[in-house]
C-alpha cells in the first residue's frame, strides 16, 4: 500500500500560516478597542496577568496527564529573559502607545510589514543563510504593497507625527528578539518559552504600571472582554504560531507572512472602525499575497519538505526545541 508523503504537512503548515496571520492581525484591532477603555499600561498589566493565569492552568493540566517535568536548567532559561523582554514588552508596548495616540490599526501593522526586508537584509551576515533572488523579489513586492497601504492610511490620519515613530521601536524589538531566538542554543519547548516570556513581561509592565499609578482596572465589561481576547489570540495563539512557524518554515518565509498582516488589519479596520480602504489598499493586498507566494515557494526542482528550503533547514538548527 502506498503512503502519502508531504500532503498532511503542507496542509498543517498552510492552516498554521493562515491562523498566524489572522491572530497576529487581531492584536492591532483588539488593541484599538482596549486602549479606548483604559490606559495602555493598565491594559497590558491585566493582559499578562490573564496570560499567566492561563499558562498556570495549562501547566496544571499537563502535570495531571503526564509525569511532572523537571525544572529547565538556568542556562536554557537565561537567554529567554532577554528574548521575552524584546518580544513582548519592547514589541507590544509601543504598538499600544501608538494606537492610543490615534495611529490607525492599519498603520500600526507597518512594523510587521517592514520587518521582512530588515530580516532579509541582515539574515546573511548574522546567520549565514541565503536569500534567493525570487525571495528578494517577493520581499520588495511586499514592501511596495505596504507602502501603498500606509500612504493611503496616513493621508487621512490626524494622529501626531511623533506617534508614527513608535512602530519603528516595535520593529527593532521584534527583529532583535527573532535573531536572538535564532542564535540561542536553548532547548526549551514552546510552552516553557511562552511562560518565561509572559513572566518577564508581567514583571516589567507591573513595575511601569505601579510607577504611573495604572494598576487599577476599570469596572467595564468591555475592558475585561478585550483583555481576555488579547490574552488568548494575539498573545498565546499568535506567539505560539510565530515560534512554531519559525522552526518549520524558516526566518525568511515566516517574515513574508507578515506582509499579509498589514492588508488584513487594514481590511478589518475599514469594516470595524470605518478606517480608509482605497484602491491603494486593495493593490497592497494583492502585492502582499504575491510576495508570500514568491518567498515561500520552494526552489525550482526541489521536492517539498517541511521547512521548505535550505534556508529554513539552517534556521531550524539553533532554534530546535524552542518556541516568541
């Protein structure tokens, strides 16, 4: 009897990629709603408290279903203290500050959309991985699509100019976290990595919240609903999928998926908040899809394998057994 090879893996990766784009995009939309009900630090403090609680429940369930796991060694935990600080606090806090300042959800997605070109530019010198000519073409097309979307969005925005610098801080933090993750030899699993990242983020935002008097949550149902949604989708689900796809697809292919975040967020922002959706936005969506197809497609003549290319195979080695 013949055995099918590759098809289940391709379907699984396609589903994971689609879920990643949707959940990652949801973070910008829910952030807009959440920051209208409470100060940014209040939202983030309770976001990470809920995340921590859910992770504790998950750990308890795992302990009931299997033998208790040994505490990871400090050498595996230590790198993730820094990675978590960049991936959670350095990435999320500027996004929320930008949204609270009036930058639209579509424009805040710029940080994800620009990241692929930054990563592709640095991936060779830092990680010694190759970016193919077709991938470069896809990255450039995706960047062009993002420029169209952001230009159309910014033209109708009344947010203060300095607020547009905040997404660049998020961009730098996420790129830093991604490269640190790729270079680490830590052998933590996805669940343990997320727990460490959430703990680091909770400590950091709680200290900031205490210093600014932003720890007390409002008595608002909308606040608590958005807090739980933020914890489940853009935090737990999207971050788990980010690290999973980083191992399976490789750094260049994963970052190409981020090109779809800005168009997806722009569409959702137009439907939910009446944010501008123009012909430029539609063209940006088309270019983003073409960019992902070019970057993720395996080289001509190469059989499909999980990980997709020589680049992803090389990228997976240092990140083996890890989770963002």
